[in-house]
């Protein structure tokens, strides 16, 4: 796993993601820490490789974290590193 080093920019989260995190006893900060450190969660191999490349070429970074409640939460950092959004897949 690479040691990520990228700016998260402005951090935002959808109400649905915040509710899912609260119900699971997790925090957005935990997920952001994993995302920023290069722990992409349960992304497919192709998306993991794309994230690793994004550290070099400055494209979008996507992490997927499955909560104990089996709800998936995404963290997406935009290509220009201006923002990172935590959201549910259906909110994309």
C-alpha cells in the first residue's frame, strides 16, 4: 500500500453518509485518515491501481469503505484536490 500524500481540500459530507457513519459508530475523520494514507478500502483492483496512479498524475481518487452495517461509504477527492466528499454510492 502506498503512503499517500495528497491534499484533501475542502471536506464535505452528505447527510446520508453522516447518518450511516453515526449509526455504525464511526466518524468521518476515521475514513478520511484511511483515505489520505492510501488505504483505499474495498475498491476493485482496477480502481486501486487508478488511485495509485492518481498520486502521480493528479486525477480523481476514490475510496470505498464498508461499515459494520454493510453500508458502503465513498470518499472522493477531486482531481484538482480542491475538495473531498464523503457520500453514499446512491448519492453520487
